[in-house]
């Protein structure tokens, strides 16, 4: 489980390493351009219900901390989905990654 530190050490938000890696690419691209935006997510199981939204601005300290020392392989479709939401009026909506299987992909797996 990774952590997004926003606005200092007390602003710790736990996010799965894989999701955090994708989020990092979208967020840093927007901030590098000097753009401000919101980031919203639904609270995971085990936390109080509901959802949260934060305002991201280039002047507010931001740190990405990954639990896994190895970089994550990036899913370009998920990255594009997150980037598309970043450009909307609602800001980035951190949604779960969806894997699409094709008939060819299914036949690549060895039979049990």
C-alpha cells in the first residue's frame, strides 16, 4: 500500500501502489503545466464510508511513497481514463483498473 502525502506529513492518504503509480503520472503532468484540479476517490473497505476530494495546486507539497521498490507496469488505457477525468470539470476520479480479456488473451493462459 502506497501513500500520497499532501500538504505535509499529516496529510497521508493510503492508495494501492499500482493506482498510485498511475495517479502520479497524471498528477505530475498537470502540476508541471501549472494546472490546479481536484482528486476524488471512494473510501476503501475498512475505512469510514463515503468519499473524499482534495484540491491539488502546484504550490502545495506533494510526495508519493511506494511500498514496492520495483516500478509498476503502466496500463495505458487506465492512464488515459484518469487523464481524461483530470481534464474534466469534476477533476480526477480515482476509479478501479479494469482488465479486458480478449479471446486471444484467454487462450494464452495454460490450462489447469
